[in-house]
């Protein structure tokens, strides 16, 4: 049985033909294919103006991105076998990259599963569904995960603002199995106890794994400041690598409590200090107290979540980097990152250039980074590349 059809307006198929998976509501020929005929999550064939099939998508008529392609094939059957095939393909790549089962298993569009993120913590899986199309097929997804991995537990992390845009519930739940009393993962030679249900996003941020390893590689005998430290993923490996002192600053008491437990777990608690504070206020006070650090890691949360927030967010990034440079020791290193898609690599480059110039410091980039290999980038979908990091050496002015 053929699926209902969505026709695009003339010339609105170009992006899809180049490999992108999204259809925006203003690209649909609503006279030929009224969006009101669909319920959120329904499957449809997407066709160009001349009637050529572009693929099978799920639809949400109420969303700006009203359709997301699951396959270039027409009339796709999207059951557990479909998910098993996509999950197996994703797993093959991760097993080539990692020797232990701690990684992002599914990264949305890059793994052919738009609206889905899955992080693997050994035998526990944290699943983030952000669209009605995947939500409607949740049971098939869970069946595939259970058959492939025989997990201890599967947690649905639903506390995500994108779900609200799709009209979905925001309550997280244990969808399968029983959550262990303690979950410990490994990254960069360190162990970390994580809290999936109460933690941010899926419970852990695998994306900076490679850059964290780079910081650990230069941390010996250095005084390190880890801003927006969360549960210690940057600071603890640095302490283990020989940093003389690591200060972790975060506004969340729960995150810092977990960071302290992780420091003890890795036997570096004696080198670490944990400060609960707004980062802007901490940096202002550190400047007044003439505190200086040899390495500063500045890894804030996304400060520009929507395009319309760009101006305010850009100014926040500028102020943070400006303040951080003022408490960096002579010949120190600033590691500055942004996970905001709407702040481009060029934007962050300019913020660092102008901040260095403003305080009369000579700043050079000696390395740069991005998201780890378990967050692969689809070259046809620029939205899948969001993380950017600059490693800056900062000295007195020339």
C-alpha cells in the first residue's frame, strides 16, 4: 500500500537532492498536499514538483521542519527491522573507533535516524527522542535495542526543549530493565560516575573526548581552571596527568558533588578544588584577587540556542573569553569552546582575536578541535557539525 504524498514547490528539492534530510513547511506545495491531512509522526512519500520520489519521511504538520527523510526509498516500512539495520550500521563504526562500550551510538541525521540520539554507557542506554516521528515508533526502536544489545536498562531522557516544539511530553522514564545503583563509565583513562536521570542531556557529554585528551597531554605541572566543569570530564584527566592543581567551577551543586566523587574515584581529590559559582562572577573575583592560571578551559553550555538569540549570545561568549584571558598567566593556554551551532568557527575565531587585542596580549592558535568521532558529521547536513574548540597560547604583546 502506497504512503500518502507530500509535494514540494518548484525548485525546493535541491537541498534534498544534495543529501539533506529536512523539509521545511514553507517548501511544501500545500495546495497539492495539505499538511493538515497528516497527524504528527505519520509517514509520507516526499515528491518533487515534477512527481519524482525523493524518499520516505515522517511528518509533523505543526513543526517548522515539517518532514524528515528516513530513507531515499519510497514506501519504507519503519519497524524494528529498520531500526536494527540502522543501529547495526552505527555500531560497526563505533566498534572500529572504541575498544570499550562508552560512546554515542546514534547521532541523529548522521546515522540516518533524524530526531534520535543514543548514548551507550556499557549495558545502559540513554535515549533522547526529539521528534514525533521517532516517538510514534518508540516501541519498534526499543525492540531493536533489546534484541541487539540485551541491555540492563534503557532510559528515555525526555527533558528536552525540542520535544516541547513537537508537542511531546517532557518526563524522563526508565523504559526497560532496572537502572543500576551506580553507573561508571571510562573516558581518557579516567572513570566517571554518572547520573542519567538527573544529569544534563543524556547524562554525559562524549563530544569533547578528543579535546579533553589533548588538555591532559599538556597539563603536567600546570595550574588548571576548568570553567563550567560539570562533573569533571576536563579537570580530572588533567589532574591524573600531573597538573599541580585543578579548580572546577560550576553553578550546579549536584554536578560538583558528582565531580568530587569522581575525583575521589580516580584518587586525585587532593589536587582538586570545587567552587560553586556563576562563572562570570568567579572570573571577576579571580581578577580582583590577582589569581592566575596556566591552563583555562572555557566550555560553556550553548549560549545561542536560537538564531534570534545571536547578538546576546555572542556578547556572552565575548565577555567570557575576555574575562578568562585576564586571569591567564604569562605564556598560559586558553582552551575556548562553543557548542552553539549558531556561533560559527569564524565567530569564535574573531572573539578570541579581538579579546586578545583588547587586553594587549599576543594570542595564537596552536591547535583546534571539534566533536569526537562518535558524533560523525554528515557533509550534506551542516547542522550535524556544531562543536568548535581553539587551543590558544597567550603571551605578552609583541
